[in-house]
C-alpha cells in the first residue's frame, strides 16, 4: 500500500481537537475538541467524468454543522452506523445522543451522572446496545432507544476503555493501570486477559482496544482481529479474547490512538516519535497487517495528534492534529492483475472464509468466479495468471505428490484468463513475491527464489489439462538461495532444504522479463540474473530499499519505486558497460526522480515509453519527458499501441459482484491525440509528414484508416505497408479493382464495422446478394433471413434453409430448445430436431420424428440411444428395428432389464446367444448373493421354472433360519405360482405348435413329453405346492389352538406328519403333543412324546427334558384317547380324503370347492366366509 497526505481542514478559532470518528456507512466525520466543540463534516465527490471517480474527484464539504450542547471539552465521539446516531461525551460527564433529521443533526437524548467523566463508549456490532464506562468504575449498558439494560459499579477500578466482541457476548474493559478484564454481556467477571506484549511489569496506560467485527470478511480464516495497544508503543493482536499465541509488536513510538480499516486488513497506529538527536517530537501513523507486518509509515505535520479514523471504503484516513483535520489518501495493495483483456481481482466476503477471485472478461463483460483459500497474491502475464496461496492440508495428502516427500506449505496455481486451472506446483518456500513471464514463474521468499518453467497445452482441452495435472511434469523447476551466485550451469536444484538458510539481507521485491530476472534486497542491493539459465550478471547498489521493480520491454532499463514512493530509473546496459571488469558496480546516478509514485507500467512496444501514477495524476513519459498529467486514480492494466488501459479498482471493490465497464478507462497518449487532431483539422498530407517524423505502427494504422475513409488508396496502402498489415494491403488492392465509387464506400464502411451503413449502400445499389454475404460472414443470420424474405430470388430457398438452421443453432447454443425446434422444423434439420426433442423431454415429438424417418436412416440409431438413456425400452427397440439393428435392440432390452422382450426378439431373429448371456448374468447375481434379483431376471425372461427353483431355495433357506413361518409360506406360495406359470407356458407353446392337422391326443402326448424334461423338474412340478401346504397347516394348527378349537388343532397337527421332509419333526410333534394335551387326547400326546424322545440328533439333556415332562403329564393322566377322538382317528385312516384348507379336516362330502390356481379343496360352507384362497390368496 501507499499513503500520502491529500487535504487539510482547519477548525475555526484554533480550537484543539480531542477526538475524531468517521461514519463508515454515511460518510460523516465527527470531531470533538476544547470548549465544547463538536462538528459534523461530510466530504462528497461530485464529478460527471468517469475518469474523475474515487480519489481523483475534487472533494468538497457537503456538510459542515457545529453541534451546540456541550460546554466542556468533548472527549469521546462514537457512531451508531446502523441507526444513524452519534453519541458524544464531554469532560463534565454529559452524554448526548444526536439524530439526523432533514439533513441536520439534533439532540435526541441527554444523560449526565454528575459523578465522573466518561472515558469510553462503544456500540455493539448490530447497533442495538451501547456500553459506557466511567473513570470511577461505573459501567452502564443501554439500548438504542435509550433504555438502561443494566449497570454495575466496579469498585476499586478506574476504567479507561471498552470494546464489544463481534458476537456481542463478551465485553473487554481496559483499566487505567493497563490491565484488561473480560466480562460477559451481563456484567459478570470472567477473567483477566494475559498481556504478553509487555516486557517489564509496571503500570502503563492503554492507548486503545479495537475489536474488528468481521463485517467485510477476513483476509484469512484464522486472522487476528483484536488489537490492544499501550502508550509505550507495545501492541498485541489476538484472534480471540484468551488467545495464548498473540502477535506482539513494538511500534517504537508513543501511541495515542489505534483503528482497524473497514475489512480488518490494516491496523493504523497513531502517535508521535521522539528523534534521537533532537528533543523535537513529530507525529506519525504506522500501518500494520493483522499478522504484525509493518506496511508503511506516514509523517504528519503539527504538534500533537489526538485521533485517527478510517473512511468506510478504506481509501482515506482522517487525523486530528492540533486544530486541523488532515486527510491522507491510501492506495491499497489489491490482489489483482490483467491478462488477455481480463481483469482478475480478489476480495473477501463475510459469509465465506475463502477469497472470491473474479475473472472479469472486459470485452464481452463476462464474469467467472473462483474461490481460493488463504490467497496470498495474484500475478498475471500474457494470457495466464498465477494464484499463490497457502496449501490446503487435506488436499495436500491427495494432490501434492512431492518428490522430496515433505509436506509443502504453499501452492502456485496456473490459470487461464477464465480461471480454469492448467497446472499447479507445491512449494516449501513462502511466495511473498511472485512474478511471471511468458515461460517462467518466479516466486521468492526472504531468503531464496524458486524458478518454474511452466508448460501449457497448445490446444486447450479438458483431457490435456487433466493429463498435465495428473503427470505433474509441468516443466523444470529450481531453487536458488539469494547469497549463492549461480553461474548458469547447474547451480540450482529442486531441493528446498537449502532455501531456509537465514540471510542478513532479505529479498524485498522481484521482477522479470523473458531474458532477465531482477531481485531487490532490503539493503538496496539489486541483483541481475539471466534467464532461462540463471546466472548472476551484475549487482547494483541503491541508497533506498526498493518496494516495486519493473523492466522495460527490451530489459535495458529498470524502474525502481522505493518504500517512500520515490521513483528512479536504472540503466542496466550503461551500468554494465561502464563497470567493465569487476562483477559489482554502483547504480547509474540518473537525474530522473519522481515522488509520491504508487504505480507504473512500461509500454509493451517501446522501451522509452512508460506511464506512472503520482498521487491522483497519471504521467506519460517519452524519453524521460513528461506529457501533461491526466487526473485519475486508476490502476494501470496495459500500455500498448500508444493507449493506456486503466481500471478503477476502488470503484469495482465497492460492488465487486457486479463490475461495470464504466470503471475501465482507455487513455490515448499525446502523439496519438495530436495525429488524430492533425488528420481531422489539417489534412492527410500534413499528418503523414508528422507521423513520418514520429513513426509508430499505431499512428500509421490511424493514417491508413483516415485515408480509407477518404478513398485515398495510395496513402492508405503506404500506411498499411509501414505498419506491416498484410490484410489491409490486400483490402486496398481489392478496392482498387472496384470501379464503382458507391461500392468502394460500402466496402470501406463494412471494413470499419459500420455494417448497417454498408447494408443500406448495397441495397441502394440493388445488390442484396452482397448485403446477404456480408451478414453471413458476420454470422448475423437473423438479418440474413430478414433480407431473404424482403427480397425474393430463384435460388433463395437453400440459403433460407441454411439461415433457419443457423438460427436454430443460435438458440440451441443458448439452451433455448423451444425456439430452436421452430427453426429446425422449418430448416428440415432432423438431426438437430431430435436433439432438441430429447433435451425438452418431448418424447411424443421424438416418436413422430421416428415415424416420419425412412427405414435404415442413420438418425434412427441415435434416437434409439436417446430412448435407451431414459429407460423407454419399447420405443428404443422400435427405432433400432426400423434401422435393422437387432443386436442393439436386444442389448437395450438386456441393459434395461427387459429380459422377456430380449428373449422374444432373440427367438424371432434366431439369435441363440441370449440364453448364455442370461445365464451368465444370473450366475453373476448369484455370486453376489442377489438371489431375489436373479429370480426377477428369470421371471422377466419368462424362464419361470428356473425362477421357481431359486425361489424354492430361498424358502428353504429361510425355513432353516427359523424365520417367521408366514414369510416362509409366502415364499413357497410364490415359488409354486412360478411353477404354475411355467406349466401354462408349456401348454400354450404346445398348442401353438400343434395347430393344424394334429389330433388332440397327439397334442396332449407332446405336452406330456415336453414336461418330461428331467426327473428334478418333474419333482418340482409335482410337489410345487407341498411347501406351501406344510406351512399353511402349521400356521392353521396354531391359530386353531390359540382360538380354543383344541380338537381341530390336534387333527390339523396330525395332518402335519406328512410333511416331515419340509418342517422339522421336532416342530411338528411338539405342536401335536401340545394340541393333543390341550384336547385331552393323552394317547396321541403319548405317541408324540415317544416320537420326540426317539428323534435323532437330540442331545441327552434335551431327551431328559422330554422324559421329565412326559413323566409329569402321564403320572396325572392315563395315556389314552377318548372314544370320540379314536373314532375320528379311525375315520381319517380308512382312506385318503382331501383336506379342507380352511379347517384342516378331511372332506367327506361329494360336493366341495376347489381353487382354480393351487387346486386345493375346501368345504363350501367354510370357503364362503373368505374373499381369497386361504392357501395361495387368489381372489375368489
């Protein structure tokens, strides 16, 4: 940053000021002083000229109001910016709250304790509360509407300062003895703050406590924001109130006041220094970063400074000195650059921790945003940009891949002009200073510099970028320590370990061109190295420490701006020649010197031409002769072709989300302006003579353009030859071949971009074809269509169709698919029409297009693929079949899991490999234990028997796991239904095969032979419902038992004995014993116990338990059944009768109900109570 004094306002009657405060939102300045002085001032800048925006504009006092109300010296002034209120206090303890009404300030509230004097007042971040501290230890917290929230007397304490935390939960009280106490927002003491910046113990007074509230974001995620400064110059900056790692600064001055700027990036420390030799004191303001790095020192005239205040945008600072207010302009060190007509700038947002880096393409006014954590600098050259930042620790693990194996702490990211990362390098040294050329990036710490020869793919493709990033071989890289003198052979290495050796003369700035690298050191020594092979060529000495270095286009002259803003020039060639033998020479004592310089730029095409910014004026120098200055405060982007491009970054940063083209200004230098004036006022001949005396390609081009306007083709051709414009020469020759004067004028108008004028001339000559050709070259197809429709011709139809398609492309490129469809339909462009329908998800339109297309059209396969990507199988198959791509149709069915359709297509077109594919996919699913998916696969492919086999296996596995019996029954039912479907399929296929002259007997026999495939399949078909039956009766017996139908439950349980192969015998006989005992059929119960005791696989303990339980039952009850039970048992054993699936009893009637699906029976009076079959759940 650079700072200089710019304005001084005198207070009437020489009244000394005590305090000053600047409202950051409204821009008002309040200053208080002796004799009750209180003034509110407002500086406003009015300028219609875009160049005079910001600091360059003249500033006038739009408000200068004296506020009457205080009688004693006003000692404290503070703003409530959210509610536009001013709070002031004087030496008598009187507090006044002022409000703005109709452009003037009036008293709103008055308060006076009449006990002590107010030492400090502070509003919290949202302006809702104010904390007032008195010298006698009294603390009052009040609301914005004047109500007292709480008050407290801190006995035995003398208060001097107060500050709110950003979240308003903490209050810091600065005591008169130098201690800082931490309280909560209710006035409860928490702890004393540890002061680490003071070396010796003792009583010191606090000069200021300032806690930045984070309203504009932070420069880093862990940025310190709490500053506490003592009057002896010691200062500590902390991240939070109990930060143990505070940053300590010794300013070596007597401090009066401190203040953060608007975004917490700069701390201003105001006070006075005592000269060592003289007793005279002089006022200074020191500027520091939040990390304790010294930025600048500003000397201020006057006897005693009493206050400091920042403007809202951080571009000016107000200083209260004696009876004056001094204003200083600040030129911030923005993180910015300019490459390939793109302005790159970075800023912080309060809601994000990262820097927001904006790539603003100024030609098309397009903006590309990139977020970068811990950004350190932005450097640009040519078409590329380097973003230097701290490396993200999480990203490092994955992305660094350093050969040294160390974890790099910093990263250099190479981007193009729209922010796309092209390559990156992780380095260990801190890139405090970065410069770049067309081939190299140089990053320097205080001890060493790192050279990276970057490499960029010529054709910028995503694949190429990814490959460069992946291989991490983006060119050579070397590290050089500043105290080592490289000879250009192999002195550098990629080992960073030597780069950390301390040096007594650190690096302070660097710059480079394609052939030369310049490194400045704090002592004033300047090193010149050759590039690309780094060799130390020369050392130069200077009296001052350089802050900014810049080489001209042929590396013959170096511009140096030192830390005081003094610019000098160093002629490198002259110094090298005069020095001769030794390797060290003194700097050329050039007479050129300018003060208060904060920016400069050499012309890219002239080594003797440069522009520089001096305060709010831009000077252009040619051969060290200045032109008249231009009033502006812009930063210089580029100087080429006698034009200077400047950007008003101050204005852009006010609203960085929406950069405005008005903030980009082009300045023409004097020779260009004079040449233009000569051409306009005197004539081409005299201007031609002037340009010959002051030759430059830009001036010759200006002359050529003027000569073309007047159709002076000879002069135009000579001028184009001078500026080596081959296209211009060809154009002049083409004009010479035209005989019509109006035709020449029309061509010239088109050449200068006056296309509407050229159109009118062509149409007046009845040459609409030339107007159409012009618009085609420009790509203005809307105008082409308009011209074609206005003037018809015999061969216009083809051109009109081309125009419709081009306009369709225009809308499609902007994703306006509905508009594109209209024009593609008129242009008969079926390929693009299909794409638009697909993007619009208009599948009906796509179907219509499919129907309209002839068979074997090349577009049909693309349409089929479109349908396949959205899962529309049937439409995709139709499209593929229409272009005879059966294989693609089957593959689509398989991909979309429509196996039945795939099998049907395979059979129709005699493709046998579908079965192998099906089995492979099924085995793949089974390997991954996705059995249900395999069942679904077989079912969709109409391989029902295979599906049934898998389903039976699932049911049996569930039964072994002793899952819920109802779940097992459902699985068996599903498997049996698949078998039934398989049988139906076999019958249908046989009926279709035997249609014709075959008899029904032959058909039936063929059906039987078809079923007789293998013994395992016959077993599955015959016993399809056995598993479902077993679990149905197992569940039925238990339901009957719990319902109290004991005898029915026992008879159902007796029926279960037939299913020992499905349900474990122990389950069956345990249930039978329970049901029999419940129905007092102890004979049946005894036989069940005998079976249980004799079961194989029982442990001795289990057998003993059965025996003990049987003994307990049958000692009480004889093991005999009642006669009724015996009769029922004898009836059921006579012959095998069908069992009722409702009651579990044998059906002895001749008429009964049978299920149409599972073929199981039930009594008619029982089944009438149900809506579905109790076994297979088929709807009745």
